[in-house]
C-alpha cells in the first residue's frame, strides 16, 4: 500500500481546547486541497505503518460505537460533532489530558471505508510578528500555543475505524486520571479493548527471555547467549516476517525446560504464550539487525548481523585465562571515522 492509495472523502475539525470550558464544534466540512490532503494522508499512512498501533474491539456499551452504528455519509457532520462532545467530556474532567484539535476524516482504501479520529495535541512554537506605526515597522517574537503536529511527527492518540465491521486500530498515551496513569483514549472515550501492539509484544518477549538468561547464566557467559538470541530473533523477523512465541522459545532454549517454563510464566501475565509477533515497521526491528558490543576496556564494536552469522568474517575466541578475543577476518580495507 502507498500513501496515494488513501482516498479522502470528508474532513471536519473540532477544537478540543479544555482551557476554554467548552468544545468549539464545526458545522461544516473543510476543503482538503493538495497540501492539506497530503498532510492528512501522511498522518494516516504513518499510523497504518506504525507498530505502536494495537487492534481493538468496542465494548458492548461503547457510546462511540453507538454513534457509529447510525453513521452514513449524509450525517457525517452531526456524528463527528457527537464524537467531539464525548471526547471533550472526558478531557474536561481530567486536566492532565492535553488540549488538541480533533480531525475526523472519512477515507477509503481499495473501496473499503474507514473513519480516522486524529487527536492533534497542540505544540508550542515561537514565530515573528510585525507591527506598523507612523515611526516604521516593529518586529517581535510571539509564542504560538496551538500549533498542530507536522506531518512527520507522531500523534499520541488516534483511531482508525473499519466502517464495515467496526473493528479499530488505536494508538494512545497514558495520562493521569484521578491520580492514576490511564489509557483514557481507549478506556474512557472509545470504550474499547484489545491486544498489545506489535512493538510492545516484541519488547515484552525479548525482555522475558533476557531476564531468564541473566538468572541462569554467569555474567561472563551472558554476552554470547544474548548475541545468539538476538541472531535467532533477527533471522525470524527477516525470513518469516515474525514468529510464533512457542516456536521462538524452543529455538532459543532448545532442551532447557526449566528456562522455557520460567519464560512462559513471565509471558502468561500478558497473555503472550501462544501469540504471533509480526512487526511491520523497519524502525521496530532495526535494533536486531546488528550486534553492538562494548568491552570493559571501552572499545565499542558494531557488527551487522549477516557478518556476525558468517564465521568467515567474525569469530569469538575464549582464551585459557577466561578473557575473550574478537577476531575480525578477511577485511579488504578500513576507514577511520
């Protein structure tokens, strides 16, 4: 899929500035010319590619879902206004939730209809201002407190809703609600539930494996074990696009049943023991594409994974005195940076 495959149909913007005491709801859709249209497509495409997005389903008593059940192209404006009122109601009760503009976008991809709820939290920037008087021009700098995120900036909260089955993908950030860090966007506004994002799944699995290995292996052994684990994960991501958690655990721990059991026990808390982990964004998997080593003498070595896996290029040798030598072979040239 390309960004150009996103076909915009209707767009409206509502002002969710909680410092004003009430939302400013628009009664008209806005024109999305080429520049603004590209801005919206860039944000939607960025969300579609993001491994921070998690798949969700509406709760049975979700007010947002109830509004969407009656949605059609003709009532786009009043439905969007109701969604704005619901979001503002949550924001107005919780001052730590940042003010924003809510862009509601109806779009389609390959003739499938979607609704994007893009909460664009305000950014603060400085800009110039010019005043003219009989004595000439006076240039000064003022602070703008309601600037929208640029098209290359990540949104903290957004939802992409499939209008066919009402399933949705969301990205969100926790804020204080009654003194407790809460995913207000999913729990209080959308009233939906779902699985962890691909990025979170990968991070949790990797940490569980790492914690168990540190428990069972001596410190002098850990670097080799961790490098091999990273190599196994990288191979699964590159060759298969992801992995099934039980298969990965078997590859890493082989016949070490006690270690397997302890990893599974850690993953059970997140319901990840049988799941598939399939990140799609290269930024998520990039760290597994190289080995970064730091010696106790301060030497840093970065080895591309394909070189690490080739014994004709790199070899690790354990010396009789317990120290480790790193042998880099068949180097054609060296560049100093």
